């Protein structure tokens, strides 16, 4: 088990390094920050001075290894826009992002897992077909389209909720719903598949034959044995909480990490983009590693095979 976790840990570190490298190269190939911040009409002397002051005149390899060295030392750079530490700006935006992503994650679990269980126990009926049709629709609908539709219905037409902003808890409702629909649909489909595989096992039929209630069959036997794939997809969703908010925060003008990333990319604020993506990648990789360890612990077959 320790060897398995060590291998996964090395792969996780390599994944973070690849993302950091890809982000670093793409940002520098996609546009000149000096032109974005100073404008193309700025004097050549001013542009050259800006590039020199931020080290953009150095060879790309020199910039890259200097950036890696700074990361190891805990220096994530400063914003080209306001001179503030890049990671400080990202960390300040996290509470706003978590204010919508954590409730959305909880709502995904509360909607998706029971719906998948219910569909599995009523497979090949109109209930099963209805739940799966809604799941396909919820998964297929892009979050920005769903967000706009919710704004048109609940903000513009009905006037029940605000269309955007960060002033009160009511402003968070539409972003939370938008973030939760797609994840709940995916969870419902995975839960149904996992439950159907377990429900066909002899011990489930034996438990039902003994006269156990539907609740006991689900909680004591079926759900425990179907937990591994459900836990895996839920863990991946948890790790992607911040990344998943990028589009939704832009649609609802929510001042979180996602909106910060979009703004920083548009302004070529390199250090902020790099710090934000490093944090997002680390969260996702850590969640994957944690789920792998948890699956080994709860599944004796995996534990014995490692």
C-alpha cells in the first residue's frame, strides 16, 4: 500500500510540474504583457523598461527556472497590475468561491446519489427513464447556458432573485444551483451504474429474501459495496470545486478565484494566473491522491493487490 501511495504521490508531483510548465509557456506565447498593460501606443523605451523590470527580456529558459526556484522558496510573484503578491490575491478570493462551491457540492450529493439509488431500484421503469433523461439533460447543458437561463427565469421574468453580485445570501442561490445541476446529473448516472452492478449479486438477493426492508438492503449491503466508484467521482468533483467556478463566477459577477483567473488572463497578469492555476491543480491532484488512498482502505481487494 505504501509503495502504491508513493507511486501515486510521484505521479501527482509530476502532474503539477507539467501543468506549471504548460501554463508558463502558453502565457508567454499568447501575448506580450507589456502591450496589454502599457498599450501598443506606449513609447518603445517604456515597453523595454517594463519588460526589463519584470524580467521578460531574459531568455525563456532563464525565466522558467527562475520561476521554479521562486516557487520552491515560496515566492509566487507579484501582480503586474497593482504590485500585490499574487498568491495573496488568490487566497483572498477563495472564501467567495467556497461560499458557492461547498453548498453546491453538498447539493450535488443530496440530489445525485439518492436519484441514482432510486433509479437503480426502479430500473427499466418510467421512473428510471425519467431520472436518466434529466441526468443526460443536466450533464449536457453547459453551465454558462444554464446560468443565463436561470437568470432569465428567476431574475428577469419572475424577479425573485438578483441576477448577480455579492451583497447577500440571495445572490449566491443561482450560482449554487448552476454549479450543482451538472454534478448531480453525473453522480446520479454513476450511482445508478454502481448500484445495478451490486444489486445483481447473490448476497443482495439473499438479503431481500430474508425480508429486509428496502432501506436496510440499500444502506447495509448495496451502498457500502457500491461506494468505491461513487466515492471516486465525488472526490474528483471536490478537487475541482475551484476550477468549476470559473465560468459561473463570470456569469454571475461573483468575486471569486474563477473570476480572478478570467480577469488575470485577459490582462496578461502572469503571476496571478500562474498562482491561481497552481492552487487549482494542487487541489485537484491532492483530492485524487486522497481518493486513491481511501479506496485502498475501504476495498480489501485493492488493499491485497497492492
